[in-house]
């Protein structure tokens, strides 16, 4: 500890760095995590519903990192504005998941592609999950 002129103490930088490492998200091995496929399917459904305007995006926040959540929030806001400009009401999307393909490029990392068929077209959703704090979190999400 270092004394400050007022008599109070402050921790040294090395202690602050160690505590930041301790409280930062901790990586988790795949062996300690559940099967990622149900999460990938549910996250895909949730993202499609959020973009259609029938699901609150906050319901998906706990399964994403902050950067992924912000990117999806921007896209949901743009979709909401587009619907409003055209005068189209939000409606539950009619789609079906055709297939889920996933691989594990590293321990604690899963990359998945979900092929989704809708009434107008077939789309793909690419998701990267990483094990953090003993659960899967989406660190990247792309709707193609």
C-alpha cells in the first residue's frame, strides 16, 4: 500500500491488475459446458424473432457478449425503423431450421452455422460461442 497525503491508502498497481484478471470473464473448457446445439437453435430463433419485432432483444442479452449485443441491437433498431417507414406491423416469423452444422476449432470455442428456411428465402445464421464463466456466450453473430 502507498500512503496518500490525506492519510488514506491506495492499492498498488500490481494488486489492481491481479484483481482485474480475477474478476474478468474466465475462460471455460468445453468439457465443463453443456451441449451447444440447443443454445445455437434457441439463439437463432430468438434473433429472428427480435429482428421481426416480436421479441425483446433484452431477453437475449445474457447469452451474448456486450459487443455482439450492441451489433444486434443496431440491426434490430434498423429493422424496426424500416417496418415503421413501410407501415408494416411486427409479425411472428414463419421459419424452420433445416440444419445445424458446428465445429470446435479450439477448446471452449464452438463455431456454428444454422440454415433457416423462411417463406421467401433460405438464410444462414453464423454464431461463434465461447465458454466464459461456466456457460456459453455468443461472441459473434451474423445473419446472412
